């Protein structure tokens, strides 16, 4: 009897593993950053229809970087982004500079508890009318992340968990650590605020490898900043492949 039960358990485990392996991450639906070093590291681009973890190493850095990614996803899908905000600190008009205009943003503010944020994110991910869902959470258990992943795979909607530095990003397709970097000069070389820049670390990537880059943002274009040189790369404005 024990042997028969163990056989059934082993078959179920194999079946679950098979289901988990056939995710949209492997379907070819990706968003290319346009920076060859990053796209190559990701195996072609950022996987759509899955869950990604964006860790904020400095205040506001992950918000801005996530906005420019979701802005491109929204443009490609011609659909809005749902942003679930923990408090009331996000200045939505400021996201326009990163390619996420008000007409493509649905902002829900003041959700205090992680379980409520995660519930709302899971419900939203079941709607293919959305391009992406962003949830500002402190803690997300592995079970909750897997539920989000299943919902994202089913609908094709991409999810981003915005968290602080105290998490391991378990269960997500990628985990990023985003920190503000010194801004690069404006075109005229005048003193004052320059163009936004980040130090972007890919901490973990399923089917990929880690890496770290310093990126600048200007006129809807990402720039790879290294050794005083600038490599221009534009996030593509066409529909995702696949």
C-alpha cells in the first residue's frame, strides 16, 4: 500500500514539474531592452506573461525603472498598466517622463496589507485587458508568488513586484536590484539636473545569468554607460514576438 501511494505521489510531482516547465517564459514572448548585453543575458529579452521582482536599493529608483518597462509593454499591447500602490507616494504625472502616460495607467492607492495587495494583483492578472500589473509589497510568500505566476501564464499579463531590499525574490522569473546612479550631463553640458541613470543588477534569472549595468535614460532611449562611453539603445516600439 505504501509503495502504491509513493508511486502516485511521484507521478503527481512529475506532472506538476511538467506543468511548471511549460511557462510563457519559454514561449518566446519577450520585451527587448535594446541593450545587447542585457538582452543576451536574458536570453533574448525580458519574459512576458510571468512575474518579475524589482528590488529598490534606493528610494524611487525601482519605481522609475519599472515605469519605463511597463510603459513599453503597455504601448505594445495597447492596454493599460494597473499599479497597486501601498501608500500615496507615487507621483503619477512624473511617470510620463519614463514613457508611462496617464491614459495607460490605472493607479490604486492606499492598500496597506500585503495580503490585500497580493489578492488584488492575482485577480487583476486574470484579465487579459491589462498589459501589466505592478504591486508594491513588502513580503510575498512563495505560495503567493506561484499563484501570481500561474495567473500571469494563463492571461499573458506580466507582473512586477516592487519590494525593498529585504527579500529573496523566490519564485519569480527574474529578480532585479535597482539603485540610482549619478545622472549623465544634459546635451548642453549645463550645470543642474542631468538625465536619469541607474545601476541595474540582475540578481537572478531563470534560464539566464546574472549581470550588472549602469544605464541612462534620455528621450525614450536607454543608454549603456561604461568607461565614459555611451551606447544608445531604444526599447522597441513594436509588438512582442511570439
